[in-house]
């Protein structure tokens, strides 16, 4: 559904968000709706509209024409709202239970009206508070396998795949990724942000020519390998979860890129937890890392065997080659994510919320060590166990 609203962009207020919600016809016209802005991200407003009498809710998300983290000096395209809604719809064709329902959109106002998920918890917040989500690794493994296979050349006619790749061209937000993940953290730039206690480690990264070469290769892969329709920003802050349910949100960075990128970003965000936890709580996360990959690889292989349109699908060793490349790429992309979230512009609460300074610095040093190892050793990785071994060897 497309909303019938004025076509000149204007930021919503709580009052105008309520008026807009009524045009979607999910509420009683006489209902006295309430609204609150609940967005805590860097790029958007998020309004929760509710009928207090029935508990009926929905979400209106509006893209801002600039990055909240910086301000109006960093303009952003409003097209990302349409990209996000269309990725949710496309991915929803394959994993309807793992993404929110999109009710309506308006491209000019950069608005998406969607299912409210407030009965769930942002996975990152829960994990930081010591919770575990039994469905998370299973569900995300399946989400990755189904969305990435079905939007790739392995699952689509090449004409349709190329049409989708053009539809989901997202150069402005890809440029943010190119800069913040693959470039800025590896050079001495003012945009980087880190504690003085990490100065030695940061300078070691900036002067490591071998590391920079490998990151350049990973950046080239990100720029040139249009393998599947990615979420593009798949971290634990982009996932709602409970003990029985998982929902992936916020794919505004979606585009056609290397399959290993989505896999690697999610694994990296589990790795943050493996670094900050101890004992049995840490072991749960380590098992989640392994399970995510194993579920993905098994589900992808089953889809390959039963639904692949690839002419060489029966060729001995080809499926193994494809999955091996995904794992190698994922390790490298995970390494870049670990480093950029430690000394780059945008951090993660998993690390920054550690109140004890000494423990926080120790965790961040381990994160940098792990990231570097994953990037440099990725070509030697043959299984998820090899990645888990790297995590153990990097512990301080």
C-alpha cells in the first residue's frame, strides 16, 4: 500500500504521525491514539502509535535527510527508506516469520508504516544484560541462507537477478560502509574515535601494510561482487528477539553485494559478546557462533541441492567451493567490523558500556587483536572451528 499524503518532504511530529496513522485504517476512526518517538539510532525517527483501549499498535519510521550522529553537515539520501521497505518485502517472500510486516510506504516523505515489535527486545540490549536467546542463531542462520540463496544467481534466473541488483542500487549508504568499515579505521583520520589507552594499537593498525592490503582486497569484494540482496547492516542492534521469536529490522543499507558480508557482520556482533563474557555465559555465545554458521551452511546446501538453477550445481566440489568462499569472506568482513567498532566512528554498546576502564580497554584490545587475526588468517580458515580457535588464541 502507498499512502495518500502530501508529496513534499517534511519531518513528522507526534501529532502528524497520529494523523498519518489514521489514514492506514488499522485503527478505529474515533480512537484517541497516543504517540511517542522511540528511535535510538543514528539515521531515522521512529514513532510508535497506539490505541490505549485496544493495545493495537504500529510503527511509523521516517528517514532523516542527514545523519543524526553528525547533524545536517552529513546529508543522506531519503531513498534509503524505500530501499528498506523493499528489502523487507523481498526478504519477507522467503522468511515471512523473521521480518516485520510492511503495511504502507511513501517515497516522498521517506516513510514506512510497519508492524510493531515492542513485545520483543533488541537483541543487543538483552545480550549485554546477560540474557540468551535460544532461537537467535537458528533463526539468523536460516534467514541468511534463505534470503541470500533466493536472491542470488544460484536461485534466480540471471535476468531477474540483474533486475533486482539494479533496483536495489544504494550508492549513498554503501559509501558510508566503504568509509566507516573498510577505510577510515585503517588510517589516521579525525573521524576515528578511541580511548588514549588504545593509541599504540591504533597506530600499529595504521602502519601495518600487510593488514591494509588484505582490507583493500575485502573492500574490493564489497565494491564489486554483486552476489545477493544483502541486509547490509546485520548486527544485533538490528534484530528483535525473545525466547521464542526473532525479527530482523532496519535493512536500509540493503544492496547487492558479497554473501559473506551479512554473515560476517552478524558473526562479528556475536564475537563482541564472546569477548565481554566469561565462563558458561561466554560458552553459550561461542556455541551460537558455531550454530549460526552450521545452520546457514546446511540450509544453503539443501536449497542448492533442491532448488538451484546453477548449471554446475552437480559438479563435485563446486558447492563446497562456494561455501568455503563465503566462510573466508565472512571471517575477513567480521575482522573489519571488529576493528571499526573499536577505533572507528561508530562503536557498539557491548564494549563502550563496560564501566571499569581497565576491563573495557582489555576487551577492546582483544577485539582489535581478534579482528586483525581474522583478516590476516582468513585464507587458512576451512571451518567454523578455525574461527573459534582464532577467538581463543586472541584472548588476553
